[in-house]
C-alpha cells in the first residue's frame, strides 16, 4: 500500500517529465545520444568479444587436451624437414604427428581463379584436428608416399572454384599444375580471424614441390593420453633442441596454454572496449546535466509559481531529478535496441553467431539510470534552491 501511494504521488511528475521531453523532441534526442551510443557500444562490443572468446575456446578445445603444437618461430635458423618430424614420432608417449607446410597458391578451375591458402600435411592431420569430410575422403598415406597430385578442398574453396558442383573426381589447377580433387570438408567456421574453410590440403611431399620449400612451419603432436602431456612436452623440447640449438627458434604449446593465452587477450580487449564505450555514457551524463541546467533557466518563472502556490523544495528536486532519469532511461532503452541491432548486423556480415549478453545488457541499462541520477542531482538541486520571489521576477 505504501509503495502504491508513493507511485501515485510521483505519477504527475512522470507525466510532466514526459510532456517536457515531447515539447523539445530534437533537443531531448540529442541529449540522449551519448547515452544511446554508450549503451549500444558496451552491449555490442562486449557481447561480440565474449562470443568470439567462446568460439576460440571451442575451436581449441576441439583439438583435445592431449594435443601439442610445435611452431617454428625462425625458419631461417634451421631447415626443419619431414625427416626431423619422423624423429618426433619416436618420442615416448607420442601417438601420432602431423607436420604442416603452408603457403599461398593460385587455384583455377576453368575461368574461375582465386589465391588460396594451401596446407601440405599427412593423413594424421585429420585424426589429430578432428576434421570432418563432407564428400569423398581426406588425404591418405599412399598420397604422400607416392607424391600424388591429389587435393582436398575446404567448403568455401569448393564453392568458390566449382560454384555448387560436386568437385570430387574433377581436376583443379594449382599454380598451373593439374590436381585431382578427392574430397571436400565440412564447414568448420572461423576462429581467431582465419577460416579452414578457405583452405586446400595436399600431401606433404607434394606440397614441397608446389610451394618450392620443404621447411616445416608447424607440427601437431597427439599424445597417448592427457596425463602424459607434460612429460611428452619436455621430451619434445629435448628432441627439438638438437635440431634448432636455440629455444627462441621454436615453441611447444598445449591446447590449455593456447586457450589461457587467448582468454587473457579476449578479456583484456573486452575490458578495453567496454571502458572506451563507457566514456560515451559519461559524456551522455554530462549532456543531460547541461540540458537540465538550461531547462532550469528556461523554467525559472514556472518554478517560482509552483513554489508560490505551495510546492516544497523536495517537490521541485524530485521533479527535475525524474526528468533526468526519464531522459537517461529512454536513452538506455533505445541503446539496448541499437546494441541488439548492431549484434545482428555483425553476425550477418561476419557469418558467425553472437549471443546477446543479458548480464552486460542489464548492467549497461542500470548504469545509464545511475548516470541520469548522478548528473541530474546538480541541476535539480539548483532548481529546488531558487528563491520564489526572484524566480517570479525572472524574465
């Protein structure tokens, strides 16, 4: 009952606040603009950042907890070749290894031509990376042993070169040489700004001829069990040191290390972007304070009349405070809608899924209300302290 009484008492103040906002629609909108941009930016940037982080973690996690990645950091320091990789296979605890030679080549089918990433690897790559084949097959050991000119296309690469046709069994030109398409992969989406869908795969030995280099850029190592990862990682470091002679020339990491590093980066970026967007909320609050000061000056005589007929200082204070809160609340609501629209547009153009963060949405809207209260107090206090006699004389 007491709450209902308070609401009924404040209802006329809300109606008056709404009427004053409608009287100066353009000015009210420009006042809310900072709040709108701030709320929309916080919601969109943080939601996109969180969804991106979840996507990266899921992608890394799909490798499994028993996979190690060897990256060559300085290719000039040593010729790390397939023969050296065979030595890693002999390390105690290693189940299988998949060396990678990467590069960029020109792929052509008829009149359609495209510059595409190429990955030279072995049959183990599919098992380690958990790759799914949509049509045909992946690379086989015999492809590598006989240096066969076979190729497996990522889903996007297949669509680009064959425009909806079934590529399996057909040929494609890679740097002017014909290769037979033996398989097409299922779409795996994008992660960390890159996509395996726009990649083609050839046998490792064939890639040496295609790219003109036999230098391995990375190696994926699958361990017998997750419990042996730390032990195998140490053994790999010993084996690699005999090849590179300097630990700065290579790195060995497991999926958890990569996940932790990426999470730290994503969290830092989300915090940074959220902080930058929050500045817009503060700017919007300053805008509300300025416009409320202007409103106090314009309505000085109105304030004087209300005080002359019995309005108390508290009534004037509450009235102007409510107007500031209504402005910020409207800006917050529009900002939530704009943020949601921005997420949908980003997801459409980026061909990815982004989930709206309800906690961030609620926090952003709540912060916009707090901004309205904090920055509305000063002009409301000024209005409540006006002398009724001087206010009535104001021209």
